[in-house]
C-alpha cells in the first residue's frame, strides 16, 4: 500500500494541517504547545512534501490486470531482476527523470534527455509457458531498428535467466518483453 502512496501528497497534507493548527493556536487560542507543533513539525513537513512533490515520478500503470495463472508463473519462474523492475516501476519514485532512465542510458537507448524513451505501461503475460514482463516504451526519437539492434545487449543487461524480444507496439511505441528462461535455481541447502 505504501508503494502506491505519494509521500509528497502525504507530507503536504499532514504538514499543511499541522501548520494551520500552529497558526490557529498562535493567533486565536494562544496555546504555546500547539503553536510549537505547527512551527517545528508542520512547516518542515510542508516544505518536505513540496520538495518530494516537485521531484515525484508517478507509478507506471499495468496495461491489464495480471491473471492468476501468470501470478503462479511469476512465483515459480520470475528472476530477481524481473521482480525488481516490476516493483520499481509500479511505485512512486523521487529524483529521477524517468523510469529506468539509467538503464536506458547504459544500453545506449537514451543519448540525451530529450531522446529518452518513456515507460508508459507494464504487463505480465505468459509466453510459451514462461513468465514474461512486458515493458511498453513511448519512443518517438529512437526507431524500432535501434531497439532491435540492442536486443542481445538488453537480455545481457537484465539477465541472467532472461531472454529479451523487441516488437512494435503501435505508432512510436516499442514493447520490450523480458522472458524468463530455464533459470538455474540455487540449490536449497539440506539440513541432513
């Protein structure tokens, strides 16, 4: 639940209420304790909320709800990297230009801030019995051919245990499917 809660909005709300109570206590009630709460807690929370709100990156929406069969596959086959990506992009982030911006820069898919593709959707599907995390990018300045040239590099970057495929998702949109392969599971230590 906290992943889906904007800390900026929370800070603005609580800080705003405490600040108003502090000013009310100072001017109307003449209550020093409430006055101090407003000034020493309310104003810093309000300013912190404003700072977080200014650097807030909203969660990427799921294209459609994940079916129960795919959730089962996720539990059985998803790599740690697939799980981390899914969790990171579906929560509020702070201080970043875009979701996966550093990964795209490392892969050579974001030469400048203006050319950076934007992650606009995520979907969990099954591909030939394998768990697949599909990332939908809006990519008006990076053509599909460039994405396809980087396909092996994408798989290596998000691997091991992942195969990547790139496809056209629509006008100026590209889907990157991260497909779990027969990942080598670490053996579980026996107590015997």
